DNA sequence: CTGTTAGCGCTTTCAT
DNA sequence: ATGAAAGCGCTAACAG
C-alpha cells in the first residue's frame, strides 16, 4: 500500500500537489467571519487533524491538548462547515419533512405543533429538518423525493398524514432510503411508523361517557373517511368500545353533510343520544351548533367530546373535552426510528403505537 | 470527440484519473445510486466542466453538445451534489425559518399555512427551507442563530411573529446576515420586512359594518397586546376607522378576561353594541358565546367579524366573517426581499405592507 | 499521540 | 468552445 501511495505522493511535475503553484481556483465567496479548522489548528499550535480528532474522536487526544484546543474552538466560535463535512463523510445530518399535499387555506391544524416537536427532537440528536413539499400543481410527490435524493441533501425522510396506499411510502420503499412515517399504509408494506392509538383513545372516550352515566351515544365524523385511516379508526374504535362499555350506539344518519348528520343524531327515531363523540374538534364544534339549534345545552343535556385538543377547546362554552395527542413523544419516536435506520444500516422496520390522553372538561361533565 | 475522450476515459497509470490507484482517502459512504458529474462527462464524451457549463452557463456550450449532455443528464437522473457545490461556491441555496419560541400545545394556528406558502415560494426560486428553533429551555434565540451561521448552513433567515424589540432581529442585524421578517420591530431598526396592513383591514371591517347600518360597535381582543404589534394595530386601526365611518366605539370594558369583556360589551351602560370586531377568530368565538349567553343571536342581533379566516369560520353557525391573510403573497414577498439581499449583496432594506381580504359571511349579514 | 497526505464532487481561472 | 488544473474545508488512512 505504502508503495503505491508514495508513488503519487508528489509527482515531480506537481500534478498531485494540493498546494501547487498558481492558486487560481479560489472562489469569490466571502468567508463571513467563520473560522476554519486551519485557524484553530494554527492558533492552538497543532495540526488540522488534531483539531478534527478533538471533535470526532476526543479519546485519541491527550487531555491537556484537548483542553487547549477546545479553548481555542470556544474562543473562535468555530464550528465545522457542514458542507465540507458532508462532502467528506456522506452524512448530511439533515432530515426531510415531506409535507402532504395540502391547501394553505385549510392547513392541518396540527402541523404547526407537530413540526415544532419534530424540530426539537431532531435537534436533540444533532439533526436539522428540511421542509419539503411537492411542487405546486403536482400531485405526484415522486419527483420531489427524487430531487432531494439526487441532490443528496438529506439522510432520511419523515412523513406525516400517511394515507392508505400512500404514494410517498411506496416510492421511498422502492428507493431504499430510510424513512419514518406518522401513520401507516397497511400491513402489506413494511415500514418504520409511529401512530396514535386512535382505537384506544376512543375506548377512553367511551369509558368516560359510560362512567358519566350515558347510555345512548352517537359518533360524528366525515362519512367519507375511507382514505383517512385515522378517522376510520376512530369511527371503528368508538363503535367497538361502545359495545364493550354497554353503550348503545345510535346508527349514523346517512344525511348529507356533517351539520345535517349532527341534527339527525339529536332526533333519532329510537330516542336521541345524550352524548356525541366527534372525530375532530371541528366536528365537535358542529355538534355544539346542532345541540344549540335543538334548544339544548352542551354539557347539561348533551355531552360532547372532541379530538386534537386545539386551543379552541378552551375558548368554547362550555370548554370542550378532547383527546390530546402526545406530539413530543410522537416526534421523538419518529426520529429515533429514523436514526436507527440511518445509523444501523438495516434496522428492522417496526411500529410504535402511542396512547393519547383524554382531557376532560365541562362539555362532558356538567 | 471520441478521440479526446479516449485520452482520459481510462488512463492506465491513472495519475489524473479520479479512481486512480492508492485510493486511500475514500470514505465509507455508499453512493446510493447517485451519478456524479464524472459519470455524465464520460457517458457524453466530454470533460467534467463542460457538463458543469451545461448546468451553470449553457450559453457557452455549443448547442449540439448541450443537447447531447442534457440527454445524458436526464437519462442518468444526475443532479449536482449540493454539499460539493456549496463547499465550492459558498452558496447554500437554503433559507432558515427561525420559528418563534412557542408552546407546541398552543401553536400559532397560521404557522402551518404560512410555512407551506413559504416552502413553495422558496422552492420556486430554487431554495429549500430549513426549520429552526431555539433549543428547548432556552429563551434566548441568539445561540441558535450563531450555530447556524457558524456551520454555514443557510444563506439567510426568515422570521415570523416578530415582536417589538425582537431579540432575533437585533442579533441578526448585528451579524449582518440577510434576513426578512414577517412583522416589524419598529422604525428604529432598518430591516426587510413584510406585514399585513392590519389597520387597513380593520378599516374594511368598519366600512362593512357601517354599510350594514351599525352605529354602536365594540372591539374584542386581549387587553395586554402591547408586545404583540399586530394585535395592537388592529385595536388602534379599528378605533380610528370607526371614527372615520361614523361608528360609535363603545369603550372597552376593563374586565378581567376576554369572556367577561365580551359580556360587558353587550350590556354597556350607554346601550349595547350591535356589532363586534374581534382581534382573532378565537376571540370571535368568545364573542359568539357571550352573545348566546345573553340570549341573543349572532348575525340577527349582533354582528361579529373575526381575523385569520381559520377553517373554523366555516363550521360556526352562523359562518363567521373574517379577514383572510394573503399567505402566498406574503411568503413570496419575503423570499423576494431575502434573495435580493443575498444576491445583490447590499440591497437597501425595505418594507411591504399587504392588504388582507375581508371574507363576508352570515355572521355579519343576517 | 500527532502530523502528513489524499480526495469527497464541484466550479473556476487560465490556457488552448 | 473546450480542456487542464487547483482547491473549497473537512476527515480517513497511514506514517512517524
């Protein structure tokens, strides 16, 4: 090895010399006050490599040198240039959050909170989060993913709002890149996922209602939730939980529109319900309106429970009981799963189901 | 072509060949299927930076060569490695979104929609968006900014929810890095900003109410809005606009709590109001509750107008009139201003005030 | 334990 | 219009 290495260490014609004559390649960029590893090395009186070791393999450096170099690093505010590091190691230390195709005027109300939690979780592991969206007008997210991959900008992907048979999951699986999803496509496609245990949450809701003495209850949610697994699960979960807790679930009215369905629940032929479990807080709001429209009082006459625990729950009169999602846990599990794949290479995909917490307020206790 | 190409296609002694002997410096990274510029060059029978020219200065390449190289690029799905490019040029082609310190359980309801618009606007200009937050537990965002700068990961910053005397603005100004803000700190600190014209929006609200025949009106919003410029502007804007439009603005009750203030508006000594302008949609919801609590009907008896046009506006009964923010315009202005600084070097900071649109619904027309 | 060397993939003079 | 060479800042292999 050393022989061949010596061979091209420095060709007499200087072809291999890095600091050869005619330093013509300098770019125009301003180094805006950033110290380089070279500065640190010079200042500390060591070689570049030693500085690198201080950062990446401190155990190899003599404690006293360590100390001195670290002091210089601190003083100069040095941080390694991430581009250079990435170029060398192939690690981007960046995760892509692949947002679902969505209308800015009807945003997922949870997105903000989820993203904050995600950024914190990634940050704790030394990773940044790059936000990504399909190009406007494109419904196919494939192109966006391919671009990111080709430009080698991220080490892995986080998906949210994963639908049944989600194209993004399908595509990422085929590329073999690490990804983790908030939500699941289904058992046919192995993946690292984290999800809320919607069924368990609805069981908690049913248990709560049963304990409060309700007997006839209704579920209020979009009727076309086949593509939205989380909503379908809540519906199914509540139906089954109602049975377990001895609640009579009034058949869902086939009315067109949520408002009509809500009104129908309150004048069901076999007697109206005394409690409504809603698929989301916004659906619960529809329930509020229907209850009032029928001349009844939320809480006193009809209990209502929402889902998501948006800020509006505390503003409503009476305040709305709702299911709060453990966004921070969710985000950290997602990041953990993703990093396991990135670091471990081929960690077996696995899933985590997280419990959500029922926040009881006056809408179901008055 | 093929002749010259043959020269460096595979030099046996490989002194100039990138895959020459003694490849001791090769990192462990897997090149996950990504083509390099070298591959494209070889495949197309040209030199490396002819390919580079095709990408960065197409006018210097003969059309027929251009064509051929582009075909290869397409076929190989080649995209330049962003890390390598950044290392060389100093351009990151990435913008940081510096999120405000915020509670994940009480997120800014607009953040999701704004971020989507921002990502789209940045993407249209070839930039990505990196999400950033102060480290949890830290209230001082300075450290976070410094880290990003030191690691040279972004070309500029986007700030949202800028408060009066915002620390982030102060710090970024002192570093001299390009940034653009959604919101303003005040006239003392020059900066590139974009903001909603809250006063004009409130004028539209007042005009609308006057046109509907209202004479006595009230404003409902948090009383401690001194630190929240956008809320303070709405309050002030509505007060002044009311005067212009011949509306009598009932003095704001000094009650503790928004709900109490809302109730007070409806039993003001000099006669109750017939319309309420709210600082946000959530405040409008509080108004709804107060109106109902007083045995009155929103729309028929008391008009209510919100601000933000959240999805909940359409769910409420009656649907809530509200002011819709031009998020897409906002985002693209922000990106434009930022890129002007980044590219132009020292573009003079300037501000843009955008008009928001009043969406009239039944809450103010029944 | 420290220093030397090579090169990640790209763009940019400079020379043809 | 195209090619050759240099090097951005960093880290991995190796030599001392």
